C-alpha cells in the first residue's frame, strides 16, 4: 500500500467504526488487566497500589469516579464560566472525553504499579493502551462531526491541487462572459480549451482589513479549472465562512471544498464559482457575532474589504448577481446577517445549519457584551427581528439542516419561514445527519447547482 493510499483511508466508514471500538475496548481491557497485574504482590513481597482486592473494590471505582468528576467539572467551566464557543457540546462528546480521562488516570496508576514492581513492560503496555483508548475516543468524536474524513486529514494531508498566490495567472486581455445579455448563462458560450487543467486549485491569501481594521487569518481560495485558461471566463464568486470555533482551512482540510467544487467543475466543462473562504472571527476561540463592535469590525470586513480585494486581485464576474455568501453553523448565521445587511453586495446566501440568532451563549450576555445592554441594537442585527420588519424581494437564499439536528434544525426551519414571509426567494433542504460536516458537505454539494444557476454560471 502506498503512503498516499494509506493516508486516504476513510475514518468515517464501517471498517473505521469497528476499528475505533476495537481501540477503545481493547485499550480499556488492557489497562484493567495491567492494573490488576501490577496490584498483585511481586516476588519480593512488594505490592502495587493496594493489592488485587483493593484494586477491584477501591482503586478501579476511584479511577472511574475521578474521570467522571473531572469531566463534569470541565463541562461546567466550559458551558457556564469560560464559554469559549456559543454552542453546547453534545452529551456524547462528554462521554468520550470521560472515557479518555479514565484511560489516562488508569494508565498512570498501572504505570506506577509497574514501576514499583520493576516491570518495564507493564509501563510500556500502559502507555500504548492509553494511546489506543484516546485515539479511539477521538475517533468516535470525529465520527459525530465528520471533520476529518481520512487518516491523513488531521495532519493536513490531502490530494487536492495547490498553488501559491504568486503562481495564479494574472488577468488575461481576452475574457468570456462580460458582455452577455441579461439571463444568458456563461456555459452557453463557453468551450473549454484542450490546455485547461483537469482539476482546480487551492491557494491562500491574506485579505487585509483596509476599511475595517479587522485582522483576519489567511483566506483559502478555490480556483476552478476554467480560471487557468486564456481567454478566461468571468466566473461568479462564493464567499464561504467557517464555523466557530473554526478556521478558513477547515473547509479545505476536511476535503469538502476541493472535492465538491472539482466534481461540479468536471460536470460543467471546468466551470465552477470561485470560492473564497474568508475569516470573520480573527482568532481560534474568538467571536465577533459578524457585527462591527469593539471585538472587531467583522461586518465591514466582509461587506467591503473582502469584495474589494477579490475584485482587485482576481479576474471574476462583477455583475449584480455575481457574488454569494454562505457558511456553516456560526458561518451560516453570519452569511444570513450579511445578506440582510448588505443585499446589494450579497444578493444570494447559503445558510448551512445556522444558529437561531447571533450569540455568545445567552441572549443576556450577548446583548450586554456586544451592544452595551441595548436590546434594540441587538434586534437590528438579529435576522429573525430584521425579517419580521423588512422585506427583501430581490434576495434569494438556501437553508440546509440535518434531519437529526435537534438543536439547530428548529431554528433553521423558523428562519426559513420568516425569510419566505419577508419576500425572499428561499428554499429549505433537509439532509440526513446532525450538526456535522457530513451535512455541510452534502449541503454544499446539493446547493452548488442552484447557486451557480442563480449567479448566471449555468442553465
């Protein structure tokens, strides 16, 4: 098996599910056996932690209780005190965190017992068993979110094509599509040249906050095969946003963006929207609510700086429907906010499992920390309130939710209904899954044809 094939091994299919269960069950069983073994009297009469009976009746239950207590304490600190992200973690995540902590505690006890009994193989076995359980528990969490689909993706490996920004071809004198009559799709006049590459490419660029002063992390940009041709078709642009916590690279590391976009381009003679994954957050655990505030002028950054940089540095369509904005979770909420606040910039939006409202955890904390306690100022930025008092007849949007997303599904459906009532040309897609990349990947793939048609790319 080649290295690329090994790194491309799926972490989400049935064999992977069996593997993570084997890692967890085998690792825990090994730790219990090692602990019991090192608790027995050695040949010199020394004992491990308490002898075999004490091991089963006190030490092992104490390890379980400590893991549960530590997980519960950590959960309270995360959910109630520090609140590094607005969304509550699913109970299953805490279960697997507790399993991992249990393995660490049990492994430490077994390693100490092995050291006292002068059995280095027990210490080595305890370390390997702990690694087995932690990796298996992490695998279960990953299956819930489907963020890392392959063995290589946690390490940044992927098989998509990449180029540096300096390698991206500059503007071409001749273009295709700039003078089309209204309603004429680009694909009706496009014929791919034989020199067009088979796949698009990902590049990275820092988009400065010239007008906003916002300090963003580098954007990830997908350029379809047709972008690398001369003459070049003038392609529309989708600005895509990550969740929170999250980074622009999430859409690329998870393979969803290059795989989905390349597949779309392959079906349409190399044509696809240019996709710019921008950063509206600024730091790993930051939260800007996608508004202008003391925590950063995220709205101005997305409404002015990002479009201005795109039009100065990329040769793309500049027509009235040539830009769309979309995102997942926090990014979906942000996309809807931007479409409502700046419909002339983003007349089309894609809300993938967005939150019910901009939030850092609770309405009271959000209003207090971002709007100085001014509830009316919050309502000016809250999509549900904006949709209740204004109409947007020129706006179009897609809402996507997972059928088993009990936390965000109801909010997505409610916002879809509110969008219809506000005159938006909206539709709702419910796809199998929960609040995970499995849904967001499928959602992007499902809605990309609609987006391309709406932006004048295809028939």
